């Protein structure tokens, strides 16, 4: 009788704690129904770069991908670009790629920006915001770290320091 | 922890104050009247305080804890209205900096504590969860013993129980059959045992509070399910006229939905029209009559890759008006907002300043300007810089606020046979600044605009659960408020016929029943020990 009661109470409390925990877990990632978070498979996408070349995420399977969403008008994005460029030069030998997806801007603006900072990594142009929407990007910059198996291993919306970028590169290095 | 066996032979759980069967006070100092609320049952097994689970259980079993949880939730919800919620701040700003820059330190604290998206913040969900827990446990701890006590109650009650009821009388003699008949005519359910009577009416009203709590739990479950994947979608979709955009939250195995905005319509009431004339004459400006989007729904092939030019298959056409959503699958699109006359294309002419002679016209697509515009005969214009939403930044440098062409500005280079090296000019709306003494200028030659519509994309599989919870809640409230549980005991004792009565509320109604009873039968009128009007008022409010 007493044992039965303890079991019943424990079970009921456990069910409720699990339900609340799961709700909180979801609420943290509730921004969008399709919010991409750590542990998810990164959805494939196809965009074109400034020169009209096709860029497909799946082609980078086997490499670590530093997927950054940015805009020329966004100051924190601008701040981290030189760091990204420098670390790209170091880590591209170690099979880490940077895909810096521009969110719905004109070729003219982006071209000027790329020339000014001498960026050499890939700049896929998300004109229709399709990728931005699919990845549930709110504020920019947002950086998503994808490992060699195409799995998301990190996501952040902060403006990155160079040290942070290095630690990210180390994390996704195959 | 042994059970207590009453002198009537019934075995009661530990902690019971009135015997479940006969109502005898099991503890000498127990006051019958004050114990009637939960039938004197052992509602809180405070004595089982051994394990962590039991202590947690007992904590949530307390009504006081439940009330405090409600107060904390209400206060938090009130604080959440001080500054706007995240949904209502401008879409392009980062909330991390917005709240501080807009509202100072308080704004920062507000943001850090998660008040900016209150319903989604972890501690608010924990509070609601704790309230749910409190409702479930408190109900189980009271409802089950109450049910048992009411189910096992016997016709014959202990003398002490009878005597200590608020309404009580002793009659010399009384005709049982008559009493039984009269009570049945008042729609009491009457049981008889060894010449004693027990009449009850409206027992189900005692379940009102518990039915009500079941409704609340269903309601909270529905609210919780909104956070579960696939249950709830609430997104905003902006589409420019003539364009197609993917509808957020609608990607599935068999493709992604797209929506084309064919036309956005804004109609105003005609003030001259007789019908509306008098109503509208007092209003300044125009009054909107209709906001409408004419749309076409498309779907991609199943293996659509995000970002790729979609192969679209038309699904259907539709018209969206306020309160008249466009529905497909389990989604509904609601007319939410609009933006009229967004700049789309701007035209300029290359003009020789001295003569006013023009050397060709160019049209710049503000969403995708060309780098070079060749006007022929050695005349061309290049765009050096483009600022869709021009602003001078802190360093007094030309810059752009965002990527929306609300205030477009350009740095043009103008080339002609006379100026092969090119002349530079900064051109914006009502601005034309030259780098030096230029021979040529860009003169404004017109603008094209487009309207945008904003639609709310909504899918809600939780609404019926929330509605069901609300409905059950209302049933419980009705059950408990409009009915009450009246009981009358008649017991044959040596000194005459004892009568006692109890109700959980509305003593007035019970007394009317009893007056009727003593009028029709030889039963002595029952005397109210608490005839004080104040007490009457208080107990009638006791739920």
C-alpha cells in the first residue's frame, strides 16, 4: 500500500517533470518551427555566388563548414569579417570552409564590401531569403557550425572575436 | 501509520478527523463543523514525510503554495507588460541591444531575465508547470478522500456528529414515512436504515472544483503542446506584389509551399456617398474599408532544395481579407499588415549641365542594380556605391540602415567622350553632391513603386484542446456554483427524533427546504446555531 503510493507519486512527478523539461527544451528553440539547432542535420541548400557560380552545401560534406549569415549594413558582421578572412587562410588547408551567406542584398553593395575587405571565401547570395528562413535566422550575424558529417555542432548570434573563431574552426576541423 | 477503526467498525486512514462512515469525531478536540469541508478526511498525508518524493508531494498539495504560485505568475505577467514583448519590437533589431538602448538599465535587466518573451522564458514555463503540478496534486489529495468519504457515508450517524451540526433539532415524535415522502417531493435521494433516514441532494456539485481542475489541466496541456514540434506555427510572411515567396513553416516531405502576391488592395470609404456621409463626416482623413491580398498558392516538387529556383505547381487562387483567411492543409493565412509604395525602380537621365541636353535614360532596379549602364555613343554610367536606406553614420560616412530601399542613394560615375575619366556624384532623394566641378549630372526621371502585403501564417493543432479545457472548466464552475450538496439526517434516539442538516453552501436554500419539511410533518423546526447574518453571508460565499 505504502509502496504503491510512493510509486504512484514518483511516476506522476516524473511524468510532469519530463513534460515541463521537454517544453522548456522546445521553448529555447521555438523561434521558428524549422529552427536549426545543435544536433540537427544541416538542411542542404543551393545558392549562387557573386560570379553566378552554384554553391551547394552538400558538396562540402567531408569538410567542416563555418556557415555565417551576414549583411553589409550590419556593424557586428563587418567587425568579424577580417577575423574570418584571416582564419580562413589558416584553416582552409585543414579542410574547413567558410560560407558567408549574404542576406538579401544587391550584388553592387556586396561586391564593394568584398573588395574593401579582400574576402576570398565563398559568399552565397540569398536573394529571396529562402535559406535564411529555412535556418530560422533572426538577428545577424548568426554563425552555424557544421561538422564533416553535415551535422550542426554549434550556433551563435554573437559578434565573434578572433579567438572564438579559432575555437570554432578547431571544433569543426575534420 | 496504522489505520483508525471507529466504534462503528469502519476503518479510516491515518489522519482522518471524522469517521468516514458514521461521522464520529475520531480525535477529541476535533470540531465537527470546521471539519465538514473535506468531510474530516485525511486529506493531506503530512505524516508520510519520509522520502523526498513525499515531501515534494506534500509541498504541492498545499493550497497556500498554489495561491502563491498564482500570485507570482500574475505579477510576472504584469511585469511583462511594462516594456513591449519581443514580437512587437522592430524586426531588424537585435533584442540584446534594443532593450538596453531603448529603456536603459531596466531594459537590460528586463531582457536578461527573459521578460521580453515571457511566455517562452524557461522560468515562466517552470512556474506554469509548478501550478499544474499543484493543481493535480492538491486535487488528488482532496478529491479522492472526499469521494471515498461521501461514498462510504452511512445513514446512521454518530450522536456527536449530529449534535454538532449547525442545524439541529430534537422532536418528540415524527412520522418517518411522511418525512421520507416530503423529502422525495423536494427531489432528495432518501435512504433508510433501522428507522433512520439520510436524505441528500446535489452530491455531484461537490465534484465541481475537481472537474474545474481537470479543465485547467487540459488547458495547460494545450498551452504546453504549442511548444512541441508540428503543433503550432505563427509566422509573418512579407510578399511584394508580383513576387513569390516560400511560406515559412510549410516545408514537408512532399514539398514547400510558395505564395504569390498578385495584388494588394486597400479601399477607402467614399465620404461623398450618401450612406456613409453622416457617419464619416466627423472623422478626419480617410477610413479604410478593405484590406485585401489576391494570392496564388504553389507547391514545389518533393525533392526541392532550399534556395534553388523552385519548380512550382499551382495549387489554387485565393483572396485574403481581414478575418477572412486563406486556408490550405492545416494552415491559414491572415491579412496582418501592408506597406504601400515601396520604392522599386528609379529612373535617371544623364544631363549636360550647361546645355540641359540629355544623353539617355537609365532605370535602376533598387533590389538589384546593374553595375554599368551603357547609354551609347560613348556615354555610360556606373554605380560605385549603393545605399538602399541611406544614413550618415557616426563617422559622418554615408552608410545604410538596412537592405530595404526606403531611402535609396547612389554614388554614380558618369562617363562621356568629353569626360573619359569620369565624374563622380552622390545622388539621393533630393540630394545631389558633386565631387568637383562636374559637366554632367544625373537628373531624376521618375520612380516606380510596389505594394507589399504581410500575412500571418498560422497553424494551431492545440486550439481545440484549449477550447475543450475551457469548456470543461466552465462545466466545473457551473456545477459547483449553481448547485450545492444538501444533506439531512434523521435519527431515532431514546429522547426523541434527532434531525441535523448540512450544506456546503447556500444555507438559506437548505433552511427553506427544512421549513417546508417541518411545516408538512411533525418534525420540530431545526435551529440554526449560527443565525448571525454575517456568518450567513460568509458561509454562503464559501466555495
